């Protein structure tokens, strides 16, 4: 089996100007980072608003397992397939974080013959967007501590500082730290901590902002602390939003690259869906909708996380109207949800697969609540048997949902043409009746309960009195209209990562709430999820190296 990195290196990429031409972007509006990647300038994007929108297609997935589902691979494969059948299509993806690349994934640019390139650049520093986001976030942290040091004119209560620092790496040692040690010259010691950059509110603001002015205003609304009488202190109070916007101005321009089949792909922004809202930038999505007839985008992890947040946060805030949803499933993942160990997935086991289909069914029922037509893409692996594949197709038919066996990993866009034909037909039919799961005016606690019950299959949500008081406090402060962004494990509908399938009658424990006033949502942290991940026992970084020719090895 040829590694992804070798397939990517064997590609024949076109100069980025030729990719821009496919979307009618003149070369003068492309700001190149080498021959195969560029940012699209605001001088061009600002003139697109009057154009009609193309069709918006979301790719999501069943509950992920270590066996892999191939959501990004399917997004790329579907985009290539739509272009193959004559539908002018652009792809919108998130930028990979260094944390998972060096932790468990080893890369996140698709796979096999359904990849975006230049693969190594995309997986590592790319165009520097993540570094800009981290710098802007940590500038605000520095200005906050500096303000306290120089007299604290705003009366900030150091016990109520909520703005943590960030780094784009999995580093559990930084979850809880003490800063300002070393004497009077270094400030007032206090407990602090780090989150991974993708969990930063600056990342969320970056991804939800419509333009530079909106970005600046959202940055100014970020709440970083409280006074002793619990009045919020914002980035605007610290006069920080201007400098932060300056750091982010160039990064906010969307990145244009290409697939292995030389089709255009925007890759911009990168929040995780288990601890953030999990969608690429609004700017990239809206630009693609103005430039292409069809736009294929993804939302992170399973549909209970990424798709729910795509519909309830991104579409709500950006006035997006999705036309179709593709739910990715694999035989291997279904068997794992049916109780098969990872080392036995190569053996045919229809009975275990049938047991695991409950997970797929729960996602289908969930997606039905949003009113967007759904099809299932079965991302085929080489060891899948015909009996197993038939069982998936028959199960989906019971939901009146079509399932398509796709081989885009091995065959590129050609392996997903059947899926593409049906998705285009659904999108063109205009039958989507998109709706969010809950209204803005529902109480914050009831919004959380609605997600837990209607999406996770839970009996209820529980929290101690301190957390319940925080829900009420945020409502009293005028934030009750905001949507909920749940942070929980991606490996189960529940908060227990070991509870597979489609568990019911469980409860969802809420541990903490964080206000993201700039991003305009509340992060509700459930179970044991961490906003700073750790590396596994054998991190992927151990297998990444440079060969004698200076080429990177080990990315996959």
C-alpha cells in the first residue's frame, strides 16, 4: 500500500494561478506562498457580495474510532467527483493542527488518491495562520497581565482572570501552571494554564468573522476577566483589539490550494469539533459559494459534534442555507461499534457490523431534525466484504436514505461519481428545509438539555449548583441568546469514550462553562474532556523524520 505522502509527491500540481482561473480569480489577486498555494486578497473578495450563492454540501460522519472514517478524504473525493461530472465545485476544509499531526494522526490532508496538496505544507506551517492566531491570543494574555502589573486601573480581580494562554501542540504539562513567579519585577503570581490553539476564542472569532471590521469588533468583545464586583473586562477595555487585528489581517485572507486532480480547495481556520465549533472559516465558505456552483465542506468528528455545531452555530451566525448532507461511514468503524477489537477488523463479521449500525442510525435520526436531505457515503476499505457492504445499504434503506459505496481513496474522484450524481441531484432539487435545533430565546440550560436529549440520546443533563448559577449569571449579563458549543469526547454519544454504539438513558455531566462573547457562543465543557490534549504513549512524532535528501518522512 503506497503511503499518502508518496502519492502526494507523485502528483502533477498546476501553478496556483491556473487553479485560481478555474474560479475566475485573476492572478493579481493571489498572494503566493510558493508556486502551489496562495491567499486570495480582500481586494477581490470584497467585490463578490452581489453574486448568487452556489449549493452548499456538508460532509460529516458517524462516531469516530481509531479505525478511521475518512471524512476529509470523502470531502476531497466528492469534490473531485463533482468536478468530474461537470459540476464546477470548490472544497472548503480546515487547516490541520500540529497537535494531532505529531500526536495521533500524522497528517490531516485527506488520504490515498483523495488528498489536498502540497500535503507537507498544509500539515505543518502552511501559510502561518495558526502562528498568527496564537500570537494574537497570547498578546492579549500579555497585555492583561501587564495592565495588572502597572497599577490595575480597571480593578481586575486576579482570581477571576479567565483568559488562558495557547500553544499549537499537545502538551499536558501546560494544562495548569503558575505564572509571574520570580519576584516583584515579574508581576503578581497566579494560577494559569494553556489550551491548544484550536480551542482559542481567537480561532473561533477568526473562523466566524465576515471581514476585517467584524473581526476587530469581535476581538474587542472577548471577555478576559472580571472585577471584584463581577463586571466583565474585555479586550476592548485593555485596548488590545487593534493590535490583535493587525496580527491577523493577512491571515484572515483565505488560502487556496488544489486537490490531486487539480481542483480548487480553500483551507482556512482549524477549530476542533470536540472542544470548539469545528468548522472552517465563514470567509472561505462564503467566498467559495460566490465562486463555484457547488461547495463541499466538512465539520469535525461525528455528526453529534461537528454537524450539530455547523448547523446551530456556523449556519445560524453566517446565514448559510445548506442543501445536502453526506454522512460518512465505514465497515471497520461499524464493526468496532459492534464490539470487534481493532486487530480483528480485517475479518468478515456481519453480525458485529449489524450491532454497530445503531450508531449510524442515531446519526441519521439526528440529522433528520435539521431538515437537510441526507445520503450515506460508505468509504470502502480494501478488506470490506460484499456481505458487510450490503448490510449497510439495506440498513440505510430502512431509513429511506440512499447509501453509496465509494472507492475514492484508491480511485480518486472516479470512485465517488455515483455519490456525486445523487448529491448534485438533491442539491439542485431545492428540497432542503433547514432549521436549527433550538431557538435563540430558549434558556441556556434548556439549550444544553435539548442537545443532550435530542442529539446524544441522554436522559438529562446534570451539573452542580455552581455551574447552574453560571448559566443564570450569563443570562443576567445579556448572553442568554447565544448558542451552545459543547466540549465533550468525540468517541461516544455520551461523555464516556468507552461507551460505543448508540447509548441511551445516560446523563451528561456539565463541568464548566466558558463565555466566548466575541465568537458569540458559550462553551459547555462536559465529562473529562480537556482543552489541552496530551500526546499518546507512542506519538506520531516518533515516526516523522528527514531523509538523506532533506525530504520529510512519516507524514501520512
